[in-house]
């Protein structure tokens, strides 16, 4: 439940438990703590439109238990949480021994011999991402001291792809629609696809792109703790993420070296590159260009269609219809989560490299 070495986030809580939260170790002392910014980030994760999102709405506001005094971080571990108020566990008892297809019910049952909290998926629920956003918001505050900005946006849903966009367009348009896509024409088509799937009792997946700006060169600890390796690990901790790529990603397999090599040049007295096919990372180390990565989200597995499963008590095949509250597409709500997990890794590596001191003055 932990990520990071010097800036370490340890998560706790379950979907239908008392709360979900995080303890962050290694946050520098003297950082101006903006509680309303954290609440703003939590709001971005909340259901956006009930025609595409779950009807479970939590009034998430951060509760800070330690590590902050008089508006500044103290250097002690920072404990934050949000409470689970709008919980309905009645449906899950019925499915305790009937694993839902696409969920972690079966694997969790095997790993923990049935002792796991199965309500709402427990620690495997998307609810845990509220804690990711808490830690990510704190990491963003740390990164702000280096002028590093992390921005995510939707680039694909249900096969509808956004056109290439400038960072200015992304900043301007990403929050102008319910799917968080900066290409407004594509956003309209994405919304139609999600709503049609929801009407049919189905769900759809998509792709979130994350861009980190002003990351200085030299961050990363290869060969094992590579920067893209740690970012990928953080993104794979988000429920429903099934693929991660950087820069050209899988398109490298369809290109020549002469086409995808990023050639070096000098701009304003600094070394840079004419292109950014590498996605801002070479040899596991940041190279000074924007870090660009994408995470693939599978369709939410809770759907209103009959699905085959097994009854683990008597080892017989059966059919279930999943009830309850769930999203037809998780991609729009994942935007601040992807930003947050990427920010945690960048803050950790910035502290490791000595760019951020233990005390900020």
C-alpha cells in the first residue's frame, strides 16, 4: 500500500469502510499547505454527470490529522483522509461467493482466503483513488516549488480519438465538458458513445494522456528505479489501468530509427531536442522535454447484463446480474488520479535528486 522512497505515500481504507486516506512521509517542512486546493482536486474526481457516472456521491473534503501546523507542513508524517458516508453494502453480501467477471473478487478471495473486505471491492475499488488524489495534491504543492506542472486529459473513449492538441488548448478546454477532452468535437462523440453504452447496460474504456512540464533533466535512478518505470508502477496501481506508454509508445514498433530518434539542438543557450518521441525520458532519466505518458483504462466491469460466473461454495456455474452504483466510463474521473500518481513519483524523484531540500524557506 506504499509508493515512493523519499516522498512515501502509504494508503489505507476500503470502499465501504469508515474512510480512505494516506500517510505521507518525507514531505519537506515549511511547505505552504493549501487545504482548499486539495478539496478542489477531490471535487475534480467526483461524479461529473449521472448519465455516465455512478450515483454514489461522497461529499469528499479532506480531514488532516497530523503534519500540518499554522498552515505549513512540519516535517512530520502527514495523515489525511476522506470519510465514506454514502455507502450501501446490501447488494454485495448476495455476491460474496459469486465473483463478478472483470473484478478482483476471485483473485482477492484466493489470495486472502476469503478474509478480504468484499463490499464494493474493498481495497480494489476505485474508491481508493480518492486517497491517491490526496497524496497527489500534496505532491503538486511540492512540485510547484520547482515550477513543475502536471496536466492530464482524455484522448480516447470508445474508439473516438482526440486530435493532437497544444498545451494551451488542453489548459483552456479540458474542463469545458464532462469527458475532460480538450478536442470539443471529439468530446461530443465520446459523450454519445458513453450514453449509448449506458442505455444498453454496458460500459466503455479509453485513454488518458498525462503531461509534466518544466521537469529538469537528470531525474531518475536507473537501471531499476527508472523514472518511467516508477511512473508506470504508480499508474498501474490505479484500478482499471491495463496499459501504459511513453512518447511514441507502441508506435515505436512501426517506425525506423531515423524517424523516431530525437535529434539534439541548442535553444536559448540550452540543450534540447527537435522532437519529443521519447516522451521526456531517456535511459530512465528525464531529459528536459515534457514528460508525456498515456494510461489505458478498461471498461468498468460492472454492467447491467447477465454474466456467467461460479458459486465458490458449491463449485457450480451460475449467472449473475450486477446491481448497485457504478460508472459507464471511468476515464473522465480518472484525470486527477493520473495527475496525482504521476506527481507523487516526480516529487519523490525530485527529493531523491536533491532538487528539493528537507526544509523549504
